[in-house]
C-alpha cells in the first residue's frame, strides 16, 4: 500500500514511520509533509526511496532540499497548500497526523479523492464531523481511526456490536489528576507537560491536563460509531492499559488491554483492521487485578461535558470549542495566561456563540476565524489583568 503521511516530524508521524519501516513488504512511503522541523527529511529519504513529493512550510528550506534531492518534488506553504500534496501524490492511504484545525481540509480532500484515511487528527471530526460523515455516506473513501481509545472501541465492536449499553473511554486524568480545583490556580507550564503515562506533543499534553482531549474523543466516538452522547462515558484509569471498553445490556464488558504504545493503533489503522487482535471480556473493572480505576467527576474536569453540546446541537459548536481551546493553550504555553484561564476562555466563547446548523466548509472557516479573534482578544484582556 502506498502511504502519504501528513505530519511526519511529529510524535504520531514518527511512530507511523516506525510501523512502515517494520513492514516494508506491505507499505511504501510515497510522500510526506513536515512543518518547520525539517531535519528528519534526510533520514526518511535514506530509507524510503519511493518518496516523490514532500511538503514543508519554509520556501528557502524547500529550495535547499530540492537541490540536495532533485528526484523529489518539494512543495512549500508560500506557493501551495498541503491539500495539493494529496492531489499530486499517487497514494492509496493518507495518514493525517497533523495537529489542530489545519488537519480538517486535508481530511476532506483525502476523502474527496477516494483515499483511505487513517485519522489521528481529532479536530477533523470535532470541527467537521458532519461534513466527513456526509462524504463517507456518499461513498467517498474510507476512514480508520488512529486514537488508542477509538482503535480499542473499533476492535471491541468488531467482536460484538450488538446490545451495547454504553461505550466507555478511559482517561489518565493528565498531569494534574491528583490535584483539586483550588490547587490548579498556580500550576506551571512545565507541571502541565509532565504527563503520567504517555509521551506526546505539547499541545495534546496540555489538552490531557484540562481533559478537553477526552471531550474531543467523546465527539469523535459519536461521529465514528454513530452513538449518542448519552451512550458514551468516561472512566479514569491510572495505568492507561485498558484503552477503552464496551458495557453490554447484560452487564458484560469488553475492552482492549495493552501497554500504552501508539504504534499499536497506528498499525491497526494502516492494516485497515484486518490483522489479528485480542480483546478481553470481564464482568466488572474489579476483575482487572493490578489496575486502578476512578469514577469521572465532571465538576473536576468541566470542559468534558461540552462534548454533549457539540454532539446534540452540532453545527459550528465544534469549531468554537476547538479554536478557543487552541488559542488558549498556545497562550498558556507562552506564559500569557494561567492554566484555569483556558477553561474560562473556552466557556465564554461557547456561551456567546450563535450556532450555524448544517454548516458548509466556508461557514466553518469563517467561524474559526471569528473565534480566533475573539479568543485572542480574551487572552489580551487577561494579560492586562482584566476579568473576562
């Protein structure tokens, strides 16, 4: 299978390359994108002679690399768009490992080109779930989730998708899982980046600390498996070994248990779910000896229930949720706001938004731009010491 990888220099991207390297008989890397971290280009091209196109952001670097590797066509952000890479490259599957809103249009483009889409970009479904599901219903392409939680649910549903009472996403609780609300007021960026079980990029690690990532994953699960918000729950799990599980009407449960390693869900997606896997059935979480579980408290993690707003009201609420969070997280990483200000900004943007039902891509882009300005304005107010 010919693979086009978007976001090769990131955590998911580099692990995707690991999977491809270990399975050269089945996968050929034919193109990839990187951001400004271009040092990986040489090492990737050394092992993958089938690469025909590379997209990067810096025009000068693109020119430099094109002289070093004349057999490869280099695209850059100034002269082209990342979706041009999807249109140009002869690929069977697009792996979308981009971070944030930037992953939405590439996901739509891949499906419109009838590609198989292995999706690690949460925001594609959070923001454009309706658009993506419409394309899939029309017969455009196929979608395979890469998130460990959704990969686990996929496996469990493959074993038995009948009489499911609830699908449960597990969550580590992030870097601050042992702190109460009052203790969160003065936490630092370095504190927030110290994730207890996973090694990930900065943005997703902060999202784990606020647990908005779990909010996003509930939304993803709703769109991926056509489940209502009322049938999707969250359980806190210290070790991150039970990746998610189903509860059936008769009380039986089924989940996937393995050490936290993103290469497993990446491999499962690349093979389209057609490789052997194991799930485990149990009658209660107490049967899983040596593991620790805790009931999820929405008051401790108030951003998570916003998934209900997005899944029930749909429209442009997902766009507002995502962009306000992106702006707030970047501001926190830069030291411009405090940790709990992330929540304040997101809640204010969601509360004041006038929803657009059945939005077009143009509607989504417009709302994204409006919320970017609004959230940035809120950040600037906080920096001045004003209340929002």
